[in-house]
């Protein structure tokens, strides 16, 4: 398989022209409904004991009817901006990693950009399934290091509950909803995101997929949107690549596993993490695990875990951290970063106030933009008028 042979990607470590990409803010958003395993016992032929023994999961969070990938993503982003003490218009790039976008298009990133009032940002989504946050981190940090942008907001946000087959006990017990975000900013101080490796192997696409609901032909029936997974094969793949991607990113940074303080893995299954720890000959204490109360939140799982790890003091200033993920695609990857500080930067009360007002104004701005677009259409372009110049025949 490709993952055993692939050399380390790109140039080693290095910031270009003394430009480093640092994590300046982070945020999380939990979906409102806590669904314990006992609830699932009522839906499918399963038991709390089976789920805990095979996965480590006791509970997952499910979005209520007012929540979506957009509202969860916005909440996580607002927290991250507050921690970084930045205003939304300082953000130049928004990347959203999600497998459950609000629409096929426009991107969820654009919907979040509008709600934040991040008027100076380019915004787009990426689909790399559960590896999405690592990919987003790779893209955003490369943009910052190369001088393309000075700031970026990356968000992993998911409502997997909405594509779940709640009759399929092999999948519905695993997944949950939530969001997490990072604000990245350029700095000339060494540190921050040191290296990222990204891999894919589309020959394994059939092992884990969700159909789009797009018709097979123009006049065909819309196929039902549903998640399908070959759990055993994904399990085998995951235990292999968690170790290989971690080794690869550590070697690329010129370090060894001994230099790593904390590994934050994709939170899919406790047994996968244990198997990866065994392969890497590392004690489980080096891994941060919180899947017992969130389940697998796909692209949101790593930033959700980071948020909790920082809160609990499991990640400390200057810690060297490896984030490692795997998922549908197949995709897998890892990132190595040095955590700047667990101290929140001193926040200005005035900016706090401005930020709160900003989100209200962002709604008004969005509404007014729609009204203006409407008025422009009605007043300046009466019905029947040809838009633009006619072509000369
Ligand atoms: O982000 C990536 C997403 N995906 C993953 O990470 C998934 C990776 N895979 C896994 O986590 C595991 O394969 C599962 C948790 C999905 C399944 O665990 P397993 O130990 O691999 O179980 P299995 O598929 O080998 O099934 C063992 C038995 C089967 O019964 P039989 O055929 O032995 O009679 C299943 O039908 O367990 C049965 N089973 C269940 N029993 C009770 C499957 N799901 C359940 C269930 N409750 N929810």
C-alpha cells in the first residue's frame, strides 16, 4: 500500500522568509443533545456494554433542530477569535473541513464567513473526511508561511447525525456532531505549525462513504443519502496509518517520538488508539482521548479534543504535539506543532465589546446586502431589460 512506501512530503520543517504560522486562538462547540448508549439500545439491537467494550464510547452529542454545521462552526470560530483577541475582518482565509456541508454549494465556509462578518476573507470547504482538519491545517499554514495570507481561520464542523442510518447498528453507535476551530497568525518567532503530511488512497473509497443524494442520471431517482462503512477494514487501515503518519511527521521535523509531549489522535475508537500506541511503543498517557463523551465527530474531533486538552491542562505551553487523523478517501495525515501558550492573551474589554457588536452588525450587513441586491434588480434593471451589453452580430 502507498502508505508504507511514501517518502516524507515537501521540504523539511522550515518557515519561509522567517514566517511561522502560530495557533493564536482555539474554540469548540458541542451540539446540545447528549445521547447516551442507553438511548441507542432503544433504536437498534445493541448494548451499552458492547459499545463501550468495542469502541470506548459512552455518549455522543447530537445537534438540535436549531443547530447546524453553520451555527456550530460559527460558535467555535467566535471562541477562537476571542482567544486570539482578533476581529473577524482581520481574517484573510477561512477553510472549513466538513463531510456534512449545509449545501453542496455554496460552501459552508461562505455561510460562516457571512455570519462572522469576516469581510476580508476568502472562504472555501474541503472534503477529506475525518482527516479534514489536518488537511485544513496543512493548507492554511502553507499559505501563511508562503506569504499568501497573514491570518487564517480553520474550522472542522459536522452534523453526522443527519446522514446516519439510525437502523444500522454498525455505524450509528459511532458518530456524533460538533465543531472546533483554530485561528492561525503569522509570526517571526519560531514555533507554531512545524510540519504537516497528507496522504490519500482512493482505491479504498468503498470502505467508508456517504452517497450524495445526486441522481444517477438527469431523470433518475435521487438516491438516498446514507453512510456506509466496512468497520473491520477501516479499523485495520487506521491502526496502520496512525503510526506511519506520526513517524513520518516527526522525522520530517527532524525529531524523534521522545520529543513529543502529547499526541492528539482522531477520536474514532479507543481500540484503534491503543493499537497505534502499541505499534509506536508509547504509553497511552501520551495520547489525549475524549471520545467517550463525543464519539467520532469526524473533521471536528481533533480540534474538539485539543480544546478539552488545553482546558484540562493536558497541553501546556511549548509542548510539542502531534495531531494524527485518518478517514474516508481513504485519507490520512499528521501535523506537528508547538503549542504557544495556554495563557489567554490579555483581552481588551473594548475589543470584546466591539466583537459582540460586530456579530450583530454582520447580520444587519448581510440583510442589507440582500435588500440592496434586490433594489438594484428592481430599480436599476427593470424586467425585460437585457443584462449587460448585447453582442454585435
Ligand atoms: O473516522 C473513521 C471512521 N470509522 C472508524 O474508525 C471505524 C473503525 N472500525 C471500528 O471501530 C470497528 O470495526 C466497529 C466498532 C465498527 C465494529 O467493531 P468490531 O470489533 O470490528 O466488530 P465487528 O464488525 O467485527 O462485529 C462483531 C460482531 C458482529 O456479529 P457476528 O457477525 O460476530 O455475529 C456484528 O454483527 O458484533 C456485531 N455488531 C454489534 N453488536 C452489538 C456490530 N455492531 C454491533 C453493535 N452492537 N452496535
